[in-house]
């Protein structure tokens, strides 16, 4: 079975939950946790988890899944039960990364982060923790990721709107907007603020690490009863709009395997000699072109005409730049 990498990561996020449920868990509960149907969970998850293991990949090194009716039970190889062995410098590095998340009390993974911090601080010892705290205070710096999460959580609790300076990667633009924060959602390792946007006057999601600046305002609001963070817990986070285009990008056989691993299977179609074509729904032609160009001459934008024109425009810009800077 060839699952997209995004789906595999989603399914692997179940492992902490499954380890706590030695008696097993129903596919309905799994589906509710992941935001997918029970049927999809029963179809994909057992096979996906059973190909996960550790070197040297002998039979006893893999995760074992057992299904009985509508319930799945997971047994882990001994390797998964052993605590990780880290050097002191690795412990310090992980602790620094986690400290940046510490203020996010309302984040979905806040409890796990707090527990890991306590374990790592215990491993380092009081003296080393104090020295580390004294030397590096980046997680407390104004505008840091953790500080932004802390302010978002405060705004949610007090039901106050926030003004953000936000970088939109698809359009490569920086904009200022007022957002009424309804909730925080974790997806694919990133944290998103979900709320009503003043610019587009609709409910949107904003990656917190792309918020350059954030401040609380005096505007108050009431969160809609209809809001549910569960709607955003799905394999594909981006929601196409009615004005989006479908751009087709064709890949040579050399790039096909990577594209298949990183792309939703519904967007892919096989081409002769091992190639593959992806149909991408987007509101930003520039974003699709930039994404395709990372594959170099192994990718070709084949349509529509607007997308091909955008690709020529970008390539002309690059060519002009290198002519002016030949070295």
C-alpha cells in the first residue's frame, strides 16, 4: 500500500493513544480522533502501522496490529518500550525546543510537552537547568513562538480579538488583520489559529509560526456555538475556494516516487514510462510554480494557460537575475 506521507504521519500520531489503551480501541474512536470515517480507519490504519518498525527490520522489530470486529489492538516491539538514550547536549537541545512551547497552556499537546520538560530537567539536574536558563532566554523573547501562543490562549479565554501581522506563503505577502480567535489546531507538526478574519470576513486558519507580530485588542466577541475544531482534523488542511484553479503539473519518472509519497493520492494520475501528474487546487499560481520548480527539469506545468504563463514569468525573472549576477 502506498500512502501519502501526510496520511502516514497522521496515522503515526495515534501511537501514544494506542499505547495507553492496551485493551484496544474502536475504529469509531480512532476516526473521531483523526477526523476521518471509521471505515477509512479500518481500511488503512492496520496496514499502515504494520510496516513501521526499527532496524534491522526483523519480524519482531515491527508494530503488530490485531483487529477483532470494530476494535484494533496494537503490540509494540521491545525497541518502542525502551526510553530514548540521549547525550547531555542532546537533552539540552530538546529542552530548549520544548521551552519555546511551554507557555501554550491550551495547545492540544500541552500536557505531553509539560511532562517531557519535567523529565528532561530532572535528567539535567538543577544546576545545569539554571545555567541553561541563564545563558539562553530565547523562549521568553518578545514575539517568540511561545509568546504568541500564550497571547492567543489569553485572547481565547477572554474572548478578545487580536491584531496580527501575517505572512501568507502562497502569495508571499505580509498583511495586517484583526482575527477573532476560536481555537487552536495542530496539524502536520504545525499549530494553527482558527478564527474569523476581518479582511476576508470568514472563518480562516493561520499558522502561528507565520504570525510576525500579535497584540490583544479591546474588541470582544462571542465564539459561535457552531464552531468545532474537529472539522480541521483531517488529512488535508487546505480548503479550496470557489475561485481556485486546478493546475496540472507533470513529473518525470525520477521524481514520481517522491511526488507520490508527498501528495494526496486523489490528486495523482499515472503517466507513461513511470511518470505521474498531479492536479493541484490553489488560489496562488505563484505558489504552485515555486513548488513545481523545486523539482527542476523533472517537472512541467502543463495547464491551464494562466499557470504556464506564470511559470514563464518566474523563469524569466530568474534568468534576468542570473544575467545581472553571473557569478
